[in-house]
């Protein structure tokens, strides 16, 4: 282990470790695999708890005497809750930490999912759906931010896409689980099961999920260096941290770094072009996907399928969408935003085919599954890039604002679907109307691809799609790096080998 060099007054200057290159060059992937696994569990439960309403909507409609518009409004108020929750919990995540905010969200949606089963009136359903939506919406951007801060840059988009596959699969699980529980125990049993599982998940979240070391370094809270050292030695057993080591995030900073966050920060420099485009495409994608998420099971029933068959078709479509999300993530990692374009292109064609009329059962199943596959794939690609445009200091806020603004579009999806169905336009009219969403996405994604190529250097460093040759090899002492006043390694492995990215401060004259 190398020791700190003495300063001119004879005292040793404290060693300094940049966390960004350490994570980028981590030996083994145990650290982010752990974060990745826990975040997958969280998003799976989040997806199940959110989407289960669509699989039980038929029973709610019968028990409470609801119209399609009222059902759509329940979907919309839940999404409004996710809007508020995303903003509030994103703010708390950047102030109090990712982990405590995630714990609060998981506990919150677990409790209020069970409370939903006790509702006696439509008004009760309305209020409880909003509150559970608050916590359901808050946990997603926090999971994205924490995953992004532990994943190497070359895998960041893929990692975020995969945890969102957990969300999709959780939603898909609602179909077979509702078929299993509802006939014997009623629709309330599904909400109780979701709430209980969410509360049980608090144990692995609290035990295995680490706080973001970049967040701790960025905030500079008392005792932060000791907490970071403890987390690093736990995640990378066999490596030690030099006593007195000071940690810095090491990420490129936005123009307003070090200042209090305001939404204006998201429009500084080259982000002034990217942020509005990201919000527009995210809104269109969310409107489309939540129309499909909420109404597909009931539309399947109107096409002549039984309740159980309709749920299984919707679940199969969600699984196909999850596969598309996985497939698109690697293209985004390598090719950037432009690689998402073909997803909304194919989704537009599928939606128009569904809008042309009522095909036979087999053709309908093929087209509805294809539509969900392309819609979910495009949405997964967009979701995976939402947080990667922003550096550590504003990443949770950037992802949270993108996610929350998208809920403005998402809230339109279930409500407008109910209005169109109540108005007598039928499923054909609804599909044709919502085909406009992927058509708009094609244009905006093309513009985003052009804007991404011209990003200024202060922002480009935060992109997950940075080419490998643009990443500084911190293991090479001759590699050029920003003038941070840090050099040589102080974090060593079990055999005394240097861990890339660990450095010490040169004495200042």
C-alpha cells in the first residue's frame, strides 16, 4: 500500500479516492450485482402492485357499479399519485439518501395496498389509489439513480433496462396470480398479497441494499468517509482502505454543481435541448403504455375472451414487452438514442392494425402481443436513458422530473381510454387514437439523436452512451485526466494490488 506523501509542513496529506473511476474499473461486479438484484425485487413488486388494478377492474366494476370513465379515473389518480411521489421522493433522495427514501416507499405502498382491499366506496378507492400511487411512483427514480451510481458506465443503460424488466414482469405476474386467488378469495386477496409481499421485502432492502457512495461523497455529511469506507470494504471483500482516506464522487459536474437544485438546472447548457425532448417523448410513451397496461385485460374480454384468458393474454403481452426491453438495452448502450426509433415505428403499425377492425382470435392475439412488445420495448429504452443524461449531483432529480412529467401523459392514457370506450367509439377508435403517440415519438427521438451528438463537454460526460474510447483508463498513470489534484493509489487489495481509481492528493506548494 502506498502511503501519503508529506506536505511542506511535514504532515502527511490525506489520501483521496475518486469513486467514479473506482466503480468504472471495479474488479468483479459483486457491488452492482447486489444493488441490481435488490432493485429488481423492488421494481417487480412495484409493477405488480401498480398493475394489479387492471386485472381486477372487472370485479371492481361489478362490486361498486363503476363506469368505464370511473375506472379510467382510478387509473389516472393513481398515476397522479406517482407524479407527486416521483417529485417528492426524488427530492428526498437527493437530500436524505437513496436507501432511506427507498425503504420509506416500499413500506408505504405495502401498507396502502392492503388498505385498498378494505375500501367500501368509490371515494375510498380514489383516495387510497392516490396514496399508494405516491409511494409506487417515488421508488422508481430512486432505484434508477442507485443502480446508475453503482453500474459501470458501459453497462448502465442495460442495468436500468433490466430492473425495469422487473417492473414489467411484476405487472405480468398480476394476471396468473389474480386467476389463482380471485375465484376462491375474491379480488381483495390480490391486494392483500401484494401488500404483504412488499412489507416482507423490506428485510432484504434494509440488509443488502447499500447507500450510494457517490451520494455520500457528494453531500459531504459528517462521517461520510467512514461510511463510504465501510460500504466499499463490505462490497469488495479482501480490499482495504487507507486510514483517513477522503472520497470524492469524481463525476463530471453540471454547470450549477455545488448550488441548490432547481428545475432550471435541467435546462443549463446543452441540457436545454435534451430535457424538453426527453420530456415530450416520455409523455407520449407513457400515455400509450398506460392505456395498454390499464385497458388491455378488459379490451381482451370485449373481444370475446373469458376473464381468465384475457388476463393471461395481457400477461403474455407484458412478458413479450419485457423481452423487447432487454433486447433494446444493448442497442442503446452501443448506438445511443437513435437505436430506439424502430420500436415506436413498429408500434404505430400494430396499433393501426388493431384499429382497422376486429380480426379473428388468433390474429388478434398475435397483433396485441406484438403491439405490447414494441410499446414496452420503446418505453424501456426511453426509461433507461432518462437518468443517464444527468451527473450524480442532480441524477435522482433529473430522473424524477423526467418520470414525473411523463405522468402528465400517463394520466391521460387510462382516463382517455375510458372516455373513448364510454363514448361508443369502441376498441377500434381507441387503438386508432392512441396510434398518434408512437408516431410523435418517432419524430422526437430523431431530434434527440441529433441533439445528443452535439452535447457540450460538460454534459457529455454524464451520458451512459459515451463511447469506450472516451473513457479515461485510470489504471494508466499516463492517461490524461482533469486537474483534480489527485494521483497514485491508496486503496489496495488483499495481495497489496492497487484498485484502479484509488488515488492520493499531491502536496500543494
